[in-house]
C-alpha cells in the first residue's frame, strides 16, 4: 500500500521506534523485547564497575538492578502480548544479570556461587531477596493498566477499544493472538 502526502510518497518500513517502543508491521512485540533487552544490556555493561565493587552491598546492587535495569526492560511492557519463548528470553536475561551480581570479582567466594554451579533460579532470587521474577512484574503491570483503562471515562479511546465491537465478518481460521 502506497501512502502519498501531497506529491511525496511515504517510505514503508517493517518496524520503527515511536515514543520509545518499537512498532512492527506484523503487530508482534519481538523487536520491542529484543530492543529493550539490548538497551538494558548496555546499562549492565556500563555498570560493570558497580557490580564488581566490594564496598557496595548486595542489597544496593539489587536496588540498582530494580530501578535502572528492570525499568528499562519493562518500559511499555503493558502492551506486549507474550509467547512462551519471549517469557523465556526475559527470564534468561534477568537471571544472567542476577548471577552477575552474585559472581563478580570475589563475591562468588563469599556467596558460594560460581558460573559453573548449576543453581536454580529460585535459589539465586532467594539469596538476593527478590520475590517476583520479571515476567510476574510484567503481569502485575498489565493488570494495573487494565484497571486504569476499565475505570476511564467511556469517551476515551483506550476505553472504547477495550469495550468496543467491530462490525462485519472475519476470515475463516484461528485469528492471531
């Protein structure tokens, strides 16, 4: 489909970034999740000296993780429709960061965790006093946003979209989730 604005034809793209979130032509959130994990990975790399610092407590490092890294990963996450593979990617990223908090430069000796140890994710999260993983936080955010939309005035667009109905018929077969 070609869209023209005056005499100019607008360029068609498969995905673009709008207000910090990636919008895809196929309406999937794969690119957005990959981008969010990439941005958070950059922050993790920049904070390498903080993770390695022996004079900073583990509790402080966990607070930094929650405020700096989780907030970047979960930005705009209320709009994501997650598949199991995407949930797995988010959990893998989270556990990699949490394991790095425990294993950096001698801390592993104190905590008893090395990268070769086959520790359960729950054990690492318990050691760091984290009660919810990143997917559970995402689900809580989605439910919170649903509550906001359901309490909105009926004239507002999110409320109309939530409670609206589309007239007409749809093609045969199972629709995309």
